[in-house]
């Protein structure tokens, strides 16, 4: 079980495996469905910057005895108690499949972490969201009339667009049950790229692929709903 977990950690924010890993603590929650469980993993020592964190927990859903591979992790800082979500996307699942799993995992995570202190979600590279990246890029091309500049001077404009795009709308909907909402996004290293062949895409979107995909390192800021 542990080997797949370490493979998944390469998708986590600022995560670099240490030379010698500590044993992960695993516990089973109450069943989500008849043959599904949520596993919790202590991943604090597996993520860079553990000295500044109070704790970090990875969550994994197991359906019919098989791992779903989607491995989100919540962290809590020592200094201000801020809670962040590292999305931990996996290329063998579509974005929508993983968001469905996330919705199932969140009630368990909300018992371990105070969501009132949730400050952000690290998405990772936008292109890794697959389905979402296609939708967001098509929305971008429609709003801006084509491929525009990705210079650093345009980052604020692109970040504002992403907060109002399908990306922002999705996370608004996901965290609405916890009275939390998207307050903005932050981006780094914005550019256009090809969609990775290794990323699973919903077949319904194959005819909608744009020539290039908008890509960036993306953080979604979350705050208490007003």
C-alpha cells in the first residue's frame, strides 16, 4: 500500500521525498458506502517544510478493495494555524472523477481540520487538471478573443480570470457546504502548452481540445463566505 502512496506524493506541493521515510500511520474511517473506506496517512515528514507545520494528512479512498489513486492532503501551519489543501491529482483519473472523490473525502477531513481556517488550495499545474484545463482554456479564448500575452505583467489579469472561470466556480461549489468560497487565485509561470497524452480526459471533450492549453502553477484562495 505504501509504495503507491509515495508515487502519488510527487504531485504534492513542494514535496521532495527524504532519503529515509518515516512509517506512515494509517487508520480506517467509517465506510462511505457498502464497500468503500477512507484511509488517513500522516504525511507531515514527507513534505518539505515540516518544521513549520503542526500536521499534514493525506486521504485516500478505497473502493471495492482498490485504491482510487487520488491523494489530496491537508496541512496546518504552526504559526497561524492556517489550513491548506494540496490537491494531489492523478493522471489516470479524470478531473471530474477526482472532484467527486474529493467531495466524499471532505467530510472526514473537516473533522480533522477546522475549515474556517482554510486559506487555499494548491492545484498544481493547470494542465494536470485535464478536463478542467480544456474548459478553462476555451473559456479564456472566448473571453479574450484568442491567445494573449502571458508576460508577468498580465498575471493579475489571468488570476482574476481564473477566479471567475470554471476553476473558481467548481471550488465555490465544492466548499459551499462548509460556508467557504473562492476569494481569488494566484498564478506563476504562465504559458501555453500541449495537453499531456498521459492525462485521462473525458471522451466527450475530445472534440473540444484547443490548439494550446493555458498552463500555470495555480493556487486558489479560500475564505469564509460573506
